[in-house]
C-alpha cells in the first residue's frame, strides 16, 4: 500500500486520511525535461546504463556475501548497500543530463533523490 507521502508527486492528488491510497487512474507525473536516450545522447546514455550495471553488479555481490559469509554484519551491509544506492541515485539524477557530470554533481547525485518517492 502506498503512503500519502509517496503519492505527493502522483496524479490526481494525494488521498485524504482514511481514503484509498491508490486511485484507479493512478499515474506518475512526468518531469518537464525529457529523459535522455541512446540516439540523441549516446555518451550520457552509456553513463546512465553503466551506473545501473554497476548497481546490479554490486547488489549481486552483496547478496552473495549475505548468503555465504557468516561474518557479514550490519556495518558491512551499511557500506555495501550505501554503495549500491549511490549508483542507483546517480542514475536517477542524471537521467535528464545532456552533458558530462561535474565533480560536484558526481558527489551530490549520490544522495537519495527528493523527486523519487518509494513505491513499494
């Protein structure tokens, strides 16, 4: 079930308390800027795909560690999961960027995005 906070960027509007949280005509509002694509922005597209591939690779490694390393602890999970999240967050933040990331953007784009509410 989606929380009202998760729906604030969704149409038609966030439900009132006690109302159904998923309207029948549920849609996510699109950004005013179009997402990059492989044809018009091949370099930036490759970077976006690479961020997602890196996240996938690191998530697979994290899962393997959880399954097979009895000494794996919360501190290591925090580091490994934070690393995966940084890749996912950078992918989301750079989806509309038509130029190379600056060093400052590289750092700030790893933070959890304010415009991507959790859905599940």
